[in-house]
């Protein structure tokens, strides 16, 4: 009997743990990072006196109600589909799968109450929480006791799911969907539907599917739009152009602007892009083996290659194109590709500097000296990323290893002035630099390398998971995993 009871207890605890709701960050006081949410489907909206709350996909977003700046993002590992604001205790009640979650806004913590029925609405009074589902229920906040009741009292403030028919009360929202502006899309006629709304008296807040959140003044009908993240957080390719970073995905690209007013911009594409650049203030995108110039809804083919384009870069004179059969060069005033490069193997990365051009291929890495117009071999290994930190060039090889190159001396290297050093760090997938420190996205978190001290340390204040890309934007470390994008201020790095 005891063995059976023990086995039952273990099984019960296992399934309870399996079904438990988990959030990220787990502790807002100890976890100094925040998650950057995708521009997803907004399922529910509510407000307090000074905050705006929204559920987008499975993220809870908290904004400043006045300037609409994103304050906090919390990710839930289960589907959440509605929220109710408890003005008496300054808390949120969020239905999930077989659970209703009590979210403490000040602590960022949760408490769960098991509830198996589908919830239609959550009502708030000073004494209790009321739940409308197949039956009528009352939940005591203090004891957690849930009881079925015959009737709801009269003084309840209700939060219910979205009903499209209620949109007809707001004629100024007609035709009840949104379309991208011409400078935001190559597919201008796609309609982004309204998925929820919340009326707090003076303002109407409108949530959409992948178009953001809109705030309307109900008197003047003036509106503000919130774009709170990239188009998606999955399948990202991260690229730096100038001082801005571009998150390239199958649905388009999202631009993260640096500076005091950090903001997101995006451009949707009909087809999945390979790479992109801005050259002569024009957007040039690669699709397979073709380069296309895009201006709003207008696409103009520029060049078609024999093989797939793998990477693009440029300088003031030329566009450089790396394909899976070598490298090409397109002069500024020409659309004619010229063979350019030391071999015909795949080219993964092109890194222009003032006097040199560094190129990482599949089996070797080269540099091109502009003054002598000659190619020189650097490494007998291929490279997929190149970065500079503290006047030293670093190569990330195709087998995910880091190589330190000689001090550059203003990029004036002779043919024999090569001192590559293989550093003892492995499983690195991407590198970036703030000019002094090198940051590495690895299989077990973000690490950083200080060339001056020759120290390689983990960033403990980020989850120790696999990251595909890393970027340093102003005073923030941006880390991209398979599912999420993390932002950590550099001051919390150590």
C-alpha cells in the first residue's frame, strides 16, 4: 500500500509540475534582462490609472499609459487569452489552460488557481473574483476557495473576451482592419484585422493581428500607434548596417533604431529574403540567385546570378555579392556583376574596411589589399563572421571557433604580416563588438572577450541557453535565441 501511495504521489507531483505555468523573467528584481516581444496577435487589453496592459501572443506587455513606452514584458509558457485588471489590489487575472493566473504587477510574480472550464469573463469586486464559464463561480482572494453560485451580484466590473459585433459601436474604426503604408510593405493590400479593444472612457485602445496597438482619443479621433517589437522572433538573421540593426525573417525585416529614442520600424516582403543592404539610399534584397531593388510596392530585378546569393555588403564604390560559387562585384553606376575573388567556393561573409577587404569562404579566409589590388590568403579555414574589437580583427570560423588576427596598424598589412591565433573557445555562432569588447553568442549563453585583459567570461545575467546571434546596440546587449529576443543593459553584464 505504501509503495502504491508513494508511486501515486510521485506521478501526481510530476503532472502538476508538468502543467504548471512558468514565466520569463522569473524574478524582475534578480533577472535584469527583458524580452523583446514580436509584433503578434493582441488578444486582450486593459488599463489602470497609469499603465496599459496587453496580451500579445503569449506575452504580457505593460506600457506607460501616457507615452506608450514598453515598461516590461513577461513570457508565459502556456497559452494566455484574456486579462482582467483588479483595481482594488493592483493585480491582473489572466486565464490560461485549466488555470487562472493571478499576476502581481509590482513583484512580477504569479499564483495559480486550477480551473478546468473555458472562461468567458472575469469580474472584479472589492471582495471577490467572479468567473463566468459554463457555470457561475466566485473566488475568494484570501483563501483561494472557489465556489459555485446561483447569481452574480450587481456591482461587478466585467472583463470579457472580444466580440466583433461590439466594434459597430465605433464607426470611426470602419472598415475594421488596417493596411500597411507604402513605405512599410511590398504587399500593400494585405488586411490586418482588429482582434480586441478596450474603452476606458476617454481613450479607445485597439489591438490587432501583427499590426500593433492603436490608441484613439474618442473626442478628437486622433490616434497613436505602438510598434513594440519585430515582425517575428523566430527564424531571425541579424545584420548591422551603419548604426542600426536589421532582423531579417521570412516575412520581411525589422529595423531597430539606436539612439535616445529606441524604436522599431519594419518592412514586410512578399517572399522570404536571403539578405539585404541599403545602397545609394535604395533597398536591395536577395531572393535566391536574384538581386531586386524595392521601393514600396514596386520591385525591380537588378541582377540574376548562376548560383544562390549568400551574403551582401557594400562600400562607397561597389556592392559585393557572395554566392555559393564565389564572389562578385557590382560598381556603383553599373548593374553588371564582375567576377571578384580568389576562388569559386561559397562566400559567407564580406567585411570592407578603408584599405582592406576581408572575405570568409567555405574553406579559407582572404584579404584584398586595395592599394595593390591583390588578394592574400589569411587562414586555411573558412569563416562565417568577421568583427573588429580594440583594433584587432576576429574571425568566426565555419566550425564555430574564434581566431584572433594581428593588430591592424590602420589596416596597412604586408603580404607576410599575418599572425592568426586560434583562441580556445568553441561552439560560438555569432560575434559582435562595441569597439573594445567582443561578444559571442554560444551554445551555453552569451560570453564576452576582453582583448586588453585576455579574459573570456560568461554574461551571467542572461539565461544560459543557445543563442544564434548577439548584438551590442548603444548600452544594451541583444541576444537572439530560437524563440526569444533578450535585451540586457551592459551595466548588468557582470
